[in-house]
């Protein structure tokens, strides 16, 4: 019985190797497109749902900052919101834009 399972595993070995090699090649050829969120018009719920590391409370802080000081001129200005530092900004930079309105 052990010999049967060993033979079975060995017979699928090359097949599984071929699949493992093909998948990264396919993934490398694909470009992921991500819709960017406008931090000057998005509501707190949208920000919280769309941005890594931003919960509802922090999203509400972003909206409150925008209402108090006006639209963000650049994405970098997000670091002016308490609790958003360079590390958080680095995680979400590719997801956000600051569209002048």
C-alpha cells in the first residue's frame, strides 16, 4: 500500500512542478490596476473601506481635517492628520490622490 501511494505521489510530481512554474510567469505578465480615492471628495466610509490601515475613526479625522483646513493640496499633507505618519502614508500612497477642486 505504501508503495502505491509513493508511486502515486511521484507520478504527480512533475505535473505539480510544471504548474508551479507557470503560475508566476502568468502573474508577472498581469498588471493590477487600482482605482485611486480622491481624499478631497471621499466620505469617511469610503476612506475606511478602501485604505489599508485606516479605520472609520481615522477616516473621520481625515474628513474633519479637510473641513477645517480646506482641501488637501498634496497626498503628503495627510501626515498633518493626527495618527497618520510616514509609514501609514507609504501603505496608502498608491491608493489616493488629492484632486484640486
